């Protein structure tokens, strides 16, 4: 048995290749949209990818199952559980094998038992692996978004992200049943190979450890320790993070069938003359440079989403699927552009009309975003003249915020810009300065004057010994 974990940091997403070394056959579980790492690993290890499957219809990234199956000729295996509304629309066209609870998948001398584990989604499957040459007892399970290290998959996404009313509580109750059944059926030594790690919005308390065991999760995972249904429902629905805006689009595209690219995305360098027209049409021009570099000098009308670990998440929140966009960087080569396109591909943002280099930054006067530190903001004369906008999540705001700060999370800011006080100087603040820098660029792109970024965020504010107020999020939370 050969097992390889692949991990995408920006999505906090894990996928796996499981191979039988005797026969050279392999299956890939929950691949993301870039097929190359799976294909290269298989080639290096003399494996042939013969099957591709996924645990459920994903909401947080665009599935790569179709892409990988198309590139390798592998058979596609998809869930047939969950009822009529949760069937894969492309299954017949792609000649997929449909899986139900109790089915088995053979990968050489390895066996995967298909277990229906609904709750996070109605069609969710878990694959329990037995290495038959070694033992007739199972060794581990690919649990997808069912059981994580330290947490379980959230059952509220269908209602909060896909707008399917009335599914949240029912999903939580179903998840409770699935967990109780799974824990009572499988041995404690069963290894748990989850589909996400710390930082994913598919749960609220995911651990950073890549794998666990069922026995350890029974004693350490809050969700497996609760044996009362109502207590579980209350706890699993409490404190879940706001799902990014793009989740609804991912759910639809993954159900209907992600477009097969056939290769890595690319974009040509656009003439500088395209820039003014694109801004005038309201298209997104995403400046990939670090926040401090952008703030020191940027093209008015552009939005700063730095090309870092959080890039794909904020791109999903702030970019649009129904129109073209441009990328901008201060390098003549397209290395950063290719990296950004690779990240955007993961969530299906494929409509890049071109990229702009340093000439675009030299072609016209640049604007800047002033910065202020905690000491400067705390001065009575300053505090009386400015409003403070806190763009963190609701639980962060409630845990401690600057007195009088208005609360609008970054992902919801654009829809509430019209509600901000016009002409009033505004200091934007987050935890450490990253999100507030993006927010400041967004406000500037919408023509708001007098926007300043608080460097270091509330972390620097508290480090300076300045007071914070605790309590529930303000009524301005969008």
C-alpha cells in the first residue's frame, strides 16, 4: 500500500493518492483542480491512476475530479446518495460509476468500503481502507468533510452558503446520527485522513495535525464526546465562521460539472492602454503586490489582494465570476501572474483578460493610502475626528474591539459602502493589518476619500496597553 497526501495551503485542503504497489494501480481522492502533482507522483512511483473519486460535492474549491480523469483516462466514481437534488449532473456524460453505501472499490489488492456519512452534505461518503495482503481489518478512512482532526464538518453551509432554507438543523441532526453510527462501527485504531486542516471555513476548530485516529478523536474531538442530540445540534451550529461568498458558486459548479481546462491557465500581457478602459467599465484590476508596497503608490481604481497564503480566500470573497478581470504586478516576467492564475483556478476564477506589469505603474500619477499606528490613533484629538471601521469576523470583534468602532467584516464590506458616512475620515482596522489593507484599497477603489489604514491592527493597539471593549458584534455587522 502506498499513500501520499497532497495539501494546498491557501485552501487548507487535503487530497490523497492511494496505490497498490503490487499491481501499480492507484486511486485519487478529492483532487483539486491542478492534476499535475498527482500525475507526476504516480509517474515517479510507477503507478497508474485508474480511478478518481471524491467524498462529496465541495463548496470551498472547484473539484479536480473531472480534470484528472480526463487527463489520465481514469474512471470517475461519484456518490449516488443524498436524494435527487444531490446527484452529479455530469455523471452519465462522463460514464461515472455511481457509489452507494455498502459498495466496495478494489484498487489492486486494496479494498475501499463505501460508507454514507451525511450531515455536512446529504451525499457525503467516507472511504474505509483495508490493505488485504496485510490484514482483513481496516487501516484508515478518508473522511473528507465528515470527521476532521479536532472537529467535524459544518452542517449549515447548505443554508448559509447555498441558500437552501431549513437545512441547517436537519443537517446537524443527521450529522449526529452519522457520527454515532461511525464511531460504534469502526475500531478505535482506525486512522483518520481528513479533507481539510486548520484554516478551512468548512469547520470552526480544525486541528493542524494532518491525521489522527478514531480512538483519539473520541477523547479529544468535542463533537465525538457529545452523546446528546440536542446538545450536539446547539454546539455544532454555534460560532461557525461566515462562509465566503464564492461557496455558493462552487457548490453549483461542482454539482453541474467543472469545466475541463486541459492544461494550466495562462494570460497575455495587456497593453497599458487597456487599463483605463477596464477601470471605467468597473472591471476588477487586482494588484498582487504586498500591502505596504501598494499603499505607497497604486493605480486609482485597482484593488490590492496580495499574493500570499490568503490570496485565494479573499479573491473568492471579492472577485466576480460573471466578468473579466486583470492582474497587475511590478515585475516584467509573469512568474507572479502564473502563480496567481494557478490559485484562482482552484476556485474557478478563469476569466483573466490579461496582466499588466510595471509600465502600468509608471504610466500615470499614483495614489497612496496613509498609515497610522496605534499611538497616533489613540490621541484624543485624532479619535474625535475619525471613525474606526473594524473589518474582522464577528467573533473577533466580540472578543475585544476599539470603543466606538463600527463592525463590517471585510467580505461584506462592498455591499455596505453606501452606508458609510460620506466625507468622514475613516481608519480601517483588523487583527494585524492584512485585511484592513485590502479593505482600504477596496474603499479607495470606490472613490472614498480620507481612508487610513491602522498598521498592526488591534494586536498592536493592545500591545500598546490601549483599552478594548468586549461584547457582541455591533448592529452594523453586515
